[in-house]
């Protein structure tokens, strides 16, 4: 760390951060990002870093988009705040709920606003309870979630999350959350098992668990269409079809967590479209505002909504809401995001550049340190392996990927995410990225990977 008054030193002194080792953070301090333009962010010295992860998978339109900034500024002048509680509302929230209802793959969808993906998923748990209480199904409250799925950090959302460090020492998960296997064929299939057979096995496992728990106790199944933080896991083709068949036969809702996949990330507007999911609810956040403002939306189908209203009729009052839900500035930015998506033909842009993204990322398949490469749209992952010929992966502590990530960042000024599960390097650049920038991103990555690879060889960890 530099001098005691540097931003980094003051940060280390006063702030508590997440998803890091606290002592390392306190001793080393963070790298402080002070600016951004396009797909680049700048540190305090003005050094540009290529943001291969769009921050936290979220800045779809990159940094410094004037139209998004203007949308926020104009709304700040018009009405910087008003709430949407107790029979009040604000125009941007009304307009946005209407637009979202029009574009999601759920008929007559209703929208509830919150501030983060975590909060929206937490509210989903509350709504599920309320709904089933209204229907007199007091036992039907459990939610099935998947190992390695990530759904957020609040007590409820972290419980839905299937990543051990999100639970450890936080006394989580809360009761009523049941975890099933993730659809990770690469690591969890049996010898000789095809992807189709594997998907069938997971559907059977799901059914066995439903029967074990009692179908009358299970309300919903939550999943990211493609698992993001858990390592960019793309389920086998027939997986969701089989899972939905099981859910349908036990009257269990499908809760799609579109926080990463939504808004074009996987090539279509929604991950549900890419993966063939028929959702009852969708959780939206991140790219909803291109992360320029904190906002999330819980979108639910009309049956779910009418159950909730019925419950409220019994009680006479819906005892739920937040000060900032439907914040006018955040909603104004989200409206602009949706407008720009159309105006700038973002889906055709993504269709175009994702071909290049795929061809570039697939070039890593032959790299000696790479065990697997996967991608969909502008979401991709390179998983490192100790001995690719024998299919031996590194122990899933992410240490080698972290080394590549640190090298890429320090020496080649490239930021990407190291997935907390397994030695995976995840790429989710701003959706505005162009072909030349994609080439540059993977060029920088290759330099870091080659360097770490030859060091590991010298250290006797891998054979080349
Ligand atoms: C799929 C998914 N759901 C929910 C969340 C939680 O969102 P937030 O960090 O806005 O609370 C995340 C965050 O990364 C996520 O990736």
C-alpha cells in the first residue's frame, strides 16, 4: 500500500468489503477504480484496464454512456425521489413495470421493484410463503435450489445460494431450502454417461427429492438459466425440459434467476429463451440499469399475483415494501436501457460479436493449461486443468485461476472474474464490446495464461 492518506489506505482503514479475505484486503488495500469509458475502467493513476467482466457481470452498456447518464440527471431534476408505497407511485416505475411486463416471457406479468438481485430473491421467498398461505397450503413453502447456484447475499438469497462459503459461519441456509445437484456434466457425470442420460438422472434425482420431502411441501425450484458465479455452467440440452416436466407434475413453480443472464447476455433477451425455460417468475437486476443505478425487479405471473392479492384480502393489508423500491431515478435509467436496446439493435450486435467471441475463446481449447471452454452469447468460461490429457482438473480452490487473474490484471491490465467454484476464468464483457476489443481481451488473457503456464511447468506442477 502507498502512503497512509492514499485512497487505498483509507479504504483499508475504514471499509469492510465482501468476497475477499479480510486481512489481505486490510493489509494490501484495494485497487481503486476512479473512472471508466466504454469497456475500460481507469485506476487512480489513469491506467486503463479492459473490463472483461463488465464489473460484476452488469455494465451492459459499458462505462460513461451519456444517454444513460442523462436519463438519470433529467429524472433527478424532475423528481429525485418519491416512494411507491401506501397508494403512491411515480411515473418511471409505472412505465418500467409496463415495459417489463411487455417484454418478459410471462403472460400478464406483474412487477415488484427492489434494489438488488439479493433483495428481489429474498422477496421471492416472502411472496412464495404469502401465496401458499393464501391458498391454504401452509406446508408448500420449500424452495429447491442447486449446488453452486448463486442467488445473493441476504439471509434468504444466501440460503438459496448453493456455494458453501456463502453459508459457512453465517448459520445458513435457513430451513426450507433444499439443494439438488448442479447440471455440471463435465465434473459430475458418471463414466460413459451421455449428456442426455445425465440430464435424465438429474431429473430423477429431483423427483426423488420431491417425493422424499413431500410434493405438498415444495413451492418452487430456482435456477439461473446458465449458472454464472458458480463457474458458467451450461446445462445439457435436454435438462430443463426434463426438469420442468417433473416440476409440472408436482405443481412446483419455476423461478428463473435472470440477474446475470437477462438482457442479452446469453444471446437472446432472456436466458429462459436461450435455454428453453417456461418461468413462473423472473428475477432481474444488474443489466436492468446497466448497473448505473441499483435496481432489481421481481416479475411474477398472474396466478402468483392473484394468490398474493387473495392473501392480502384476508389480512386487509400487504405488510411488505421498501423505501427505495421503484426509485424514480433508477427506473428512469432502466427505461433508457430498454429503449437503447432497441434503438441500438443490441440483440443483432450481440448476435454478430458473439460469433467472434466464441471463435476467440474456443482457441484456448488447445492450450495445455485449459481443460474446458464453454460459452453462450457473451458469457464464457475457460476452466483450467492440471492434466488435460487425463482429464484431471485442479482442486476446486480457484488458486491457479486466481494466479492467472492477478497476472492478467497486474501486467496486462485485463480484468475478468475468477469463478469461486473451480479453477475457472469467466468472461462477460460489456455487451457493447466490438470484435477488435474481443480480440484484444483474449490476447491479453493469453499472455497471462502462457506465463503462468510456463511457471507452473518450471515448478513441476504441470507437464507441457
Ligand atoms: C444470478 C445472481 N442472482 C442474484 C445475485 C445477487 O444480486 P446482487 O448482488 O445485486 O444482490 C447475483 C449477483 O451476482 C447473481 O449473479
